[in-house]
């Protein structure tokens, strides 16, 4: 590699920065996919969350609509846990920046089974006032492909989660109208990994130098052949990114009793702006280490911290605002509800990552997600004073689209079919269970590229199952 010339230094920095962008930016993109978790109530799951903000018979209203706490009596303690089983299998092709096929399989089943807990306490402190505390996980996902799969430069492991502590209060303005507000403290964390294509890194550097006229074509060809002999395809490194942040938001809701049996609710949850701060760790094969330790190459990288070494980084990300309209009809033998929820995913348009390493300049990528809708209808039938049966259906649209869809969260529009059962063991204690199967449209990936120009095309076959149980004690 002695033939590299010092006047290629600007292109060297640009190419190496682009490679690091592939390791740091592409994983962060997963944070903008459809990973909203509605699963905070076994009772509501059984009817596909129809009436979630208006039914008022469940302590989950602390986080779904604080105004509906006015329907709770006395003190209520409730614990829910939902097991989410998600399967995603990719089928397609991958090529590097030179158009060569990337080795590896389709990644196996990248899905997982994870528990999502929720804990609530609500209290009626006076004739008109209620307060409540909810601990929930409103956003999260986890996918993990085989480490040697063909899309490894786009994604290997993605583990993202948000935990909320929500303090709510409601006030009965009249006998038929209540308002509620919440303060939300949210911790968001991410652990994201991917492979680094060092073969493409070096070839990209040389190609850019040649395109800019800084290397004669013959010299560029010779250098490319020399580099490819030392660092052939498959000379991969590994990037692991971890970061977290605390941030704060709010929500406000209202509940109107239209008649003795009918009520409607509106709830708005604010966006929460995060600055995720953490670390990036890199590994590289011995042949790449040898190249970067070459004095001629080292002189191209400038002074300061070398690339592909431990660095701090930060990226802004906003969990979206959510607006929900809900209706519930309560009869003696049955209840019937509807929900319509809007999530403002278009708050995520661009992702900018800034690094503490001066040899890694800020990078920006455009994603342009779209707003989404969730609509459901469901109800419950009271077999007797102790036993309740539930059912519901829903449709949940996706903010992603083919051109920019990430394999980290290969999301597409979902359809829900849900069932549930409740049993009131005593006047104070009840248990509930809910199950939903999620049918997912094929998630087409129309050639998403990472920071080093590796291109992934194909589709993912997804499906999901949700099983939730809860216990509620009222005193």
C-alpha cells in the first residue's frame, strides 16, 4: 500500500467517514420504524384495544386516558404482562458497492419472544379527584439475524426499548365530564450491531480519488487490485452501538358521558425528544489492522483519533405524538367499543449523528416516515357475574415504505384478531387474559443501502402472537 499518495487525504477521510456512518447511522435508523407497543392491558388486548380510552374499567387508563380514572372506585392495584412472539424471515439478495453478490444466507428467523410488563396504582382521593401511577413500555423491538447473513452490513442485532413512568390526575368537572393530565418520564435505550465491509471501504476510497482526478486511472486500478488482494471480500469488522437518554413529556384527556350507557373519550400524548448518548465499539480483522498501521496509510488519516476506534456519539430522536378517539357502549349483558388512534411518525424525517472523534464528521440520512392509523372494533359479553368473554379486530398501518424500509424492523401494515376472557374471583380481585394473532403484509425492501453502499433487496415474511395476563385488586 506504499503507493498511496498524500494528496488523496481528503478522499481518504471522506471514505472512512462514510464507512463509519454505515456502522453508526444505519443502526440508529431502526428507531424510526413502527415499534410502538400498545400492549399495556390484558383486558384491552382481548378486544383489540377497542374502547381503550373510554371503557374505564381498567387501570391502564392511567396511561391511555387519565380522565377515564374517574370510572375507577377506591384504590386499584393492577399488574399486567404480555408475551410478544414475533417472527420475521427475509428472502432476497444483497450486493456490495461494486455490484458483487454478498455471501451469506437469509439470516434465519430474526424474531424473538419478549415480555412487556405494566404496573399500575390508582386512588380516588376525593369525590372528584383521582390520581394514578403507571409503569409501562410504550416503544420497543428486538431483532437478531445470523451474524454471517447477506444483510449483515445493514443489521445484525437491534434491541430498542422505552420505559415510561406516568403520573396522572383526573378531575370530574361535572357528573358527565372529566378531564385528566399526565406527566411522563421516559428512558429510551438502544443496543445495535452490524458488520463493517472493509473491502468496500478501501475500494471506495480509491474510486473516489480517481473520480475526483486525484489519482490517474492506471494508478487507481493498480491500487484497487493491490488492496483487494490484501483485504478481499468478506474481510469484515463489527460495530456495536449502545446509548440511552431520559426525557419528559405529557398527555391530556377528556371523558364525556353522552348517556347513561354511552361515553366517548379523546386523549393526546405529546412527543418526547431524546438525545441518545453512548458509545461505539469496533473490531477489525488482522489484515485491515495491518493496512491501517501502514505509515503511508496512517499519514492519510490526519491527526487525532484514528477511525474504527472506541468513540462517543449522540443522535437526536423523538418518540411520536399520539392522538386517540375512543367510544364505549355499556349494556347489562355486553359492552361494545371502537378506537381510532393517530401516531405522528412524520416527526422523523432526518437522522443526524454527531461524533466526538474529529475524524468522524456529522452525518445525516433522510427517511421521511409517514403518519399512521390504528383502528379497532371489539366488545365483551358477560356470561354471568364472574365470567366475561371478549373479542375484537383491528388494522394498524405502517410508517415505512419499500424504498427505505430497514431490515432491523421490517414492518408492514398489520391486521389483528383478538380474543379474551376475564374472571372475577371475588368482589375485589379479578384476573384477565387476552390473545391476539397479528397478520402482517409482506414487508418489501426495495434496495436499502448502508453507509458503504451495500444494497439489500427482497421481502420479509412477518407474523406475531400476543398473550397477556393481568391481575387487579381493588380495595
